[in-house]
C-alpha cells in the first residue's frame, strides 16, 4: 500500500502556501484557516519554550 506522498497526492485538507484558492469552498477555507491557526499556536508555544530554555541557560552561566 502507498501513502499519499508516495502516490504524489495530498490529503484534501493540507494547505500549500501560494496554492490556488479559487477551487476551495468557503467550508474548505474555514477548515484551512482553523488548521493554520492551530499550527501557528503550536509554533508560538514551541518558540516560547525555546526562548525560556535559552534564557535559563544564559542565567545559569552568568557570573
């Protein structure tokens, strides 16, 4: 069995930056907007964790 990547197809709800939006319904757009908002929140949280880790390291080695 092949997955989508091996067949050269994408799942319907995967968004590609710059793709043609004219083929998407309002519902499709709403789904993608929500998925992108969740992804942005995930990225921001990871960034916060990494910044906190960097700051802790700086504080530990500060004399």
